[in-house]
C-alpha cells in the first residue's frame, strides 16, 4: 500500500479504515508518516485514538507529547492506558506532571474498572521510564501502601509497577526503598518485581547499596530479612557485574537453601569460573535443590576440581541431583585437557 493511500485512509476513511491505516503506518516504519498519527490523536472515535497512540510507540516522536498529554485526561480509560504506555516509551519528562495527575486521580478512591487500573500501572511505569525524579515520593508511597481501596490483586499489582518504576529511576532513595521492601512476609510476586527492579539499576551508588545490604546489620531479624540477600544476589547476577562476586561468595555458608541456590545461579549468569570451586561443598548439602543447583553450576562453569565430587553425587538417590551431576560430568569431560589450546578451524567452503 502506498503512503498516499494510507494518508487518505487515515484522514477520510470510516472508523475501521482509519484504525487499519494507523496500524499500517506503524508497520511502514516511515517517520514522514508520524505527523498523520499525531493528527489522528484528535479523532472523535476512541478506537482510532487508541490505534494512533499505539502506532506512535514505533516512532516515539517527541512532537506527539503535547497531544498525548492531553489524552491522559480522556474520558475513555482504554485510551489513557495506551497513551500512558506511549509517553513512557517516548521518555519526555514534560509528561511527568500529567502522569502523576492521572495516578493521583485514581488513587483518591481506588480504580473502579480494569482499564482505569491499567492506566495507573502504565502511568507508574512511565514515570520510571522518563526518569522523573519529581515522582520519587509518589512511587515510594505506592510501593509501600498500594491503593487505599481496591481488589487485593490490584493492590499488589500497583506495588509491583512501583517497584519496576523505582528501578528504572535508579536513584539512591529509590534503591533504599526497594531494599527495605524485601521482607519474608511480602507476597512472592511482589518480591519478584522488586528483584527485577533492582536488576535494572546501573549506577555505582546502587551497586554499593546492594552489596552493602548483603550483610546483616547488628540486631536485624534474620528470619524476616534473609529474602533481602536472596533478591540482591539474583539482581546482581542479572545485572552482570562480576565485581559483585567477592561480596556474594561468603553467602555460600548461608543457612538458607534459597540463598545457596540463588548464589549458584548467579555465578552461572556472571560466568564466574575463577572462584566457582566454593560451590563444591554444596554437593554435600542436606537439601536436594541445593545439591542439584550446585552440580549444574559446577558443570556449566567447567570446574575441573569438581570431577571427583560429581562422580559421587551422580549416584544420589534424588533423580534431580543425579541428573544434574551426570550432565555436569558430561560437560567437564568434553573440555579440552588442562593447559591445552584448541585452535579454531573455520567450516569448510561449500562446493562450487
């Protein structure tokens, strides 16, 4: 379809044709057509406004921001949900106040409909994407308390969205709030979102905060806060910074199985081959999930010193442990002999 035909359709076609034209503009990925999507944001039909706002996610055209901000006050929450997402993807901080207004309007009484709830979630995440520091206090409040009145699942989802937004914001106060929310009593899905938020942090300050919180302070309740260690280990592994390894290694002696499993998996993600031998004692752990995770990591990281211990674990009565040990042994046996080098041989040329 030609650009001229698409322009005529989005301007003069019926509602279904205009929606199709907006979708076609997104697929065309032609920046010259973005202006027609901005024009369509003022369409009288909500489905066309939705299609135009969604198509602008392809172009992320900052010229659309004023029109999109206006649509955050649209009476149709299906429109505002998509608009909030698009504003976040464009990343213009001038949208910050309007996004906060959209959240606070819903928070006065709690959202009444799923689209209104989704508008709140997308607005919260958008504030993180645009890195609007003015929203810090609001996002922390949502992380701590969620909605005043709402369905329990919506309440947790609002807190999950705030966790992701605070991670994207990547400020010291935001990092502190995320770490403080990591308590055993919190629901697993919230802890997962906090962990994901922590894994998006990239600043040196956030790194120092995370590694400092791998240790317990005096008089802290370990039974309530060991989840903090687990989440930070996972986040540091996902972050991919091997500078975290010396801080994580001492936790191989943790009394909590979840932390030892998280450590094994984090060392895999970090490709830590130099100090992975510390996992060998975990093959003796009383819990099968710890033994299996350690065996998997030792094989994946190519720890030759684990050959003998893995042979012993390969006859473990737990099938998961034995299987992980056997797979690890296969990986280790496939390694070239220690001290040898294997030259790279290019594939043969195809016959002419």
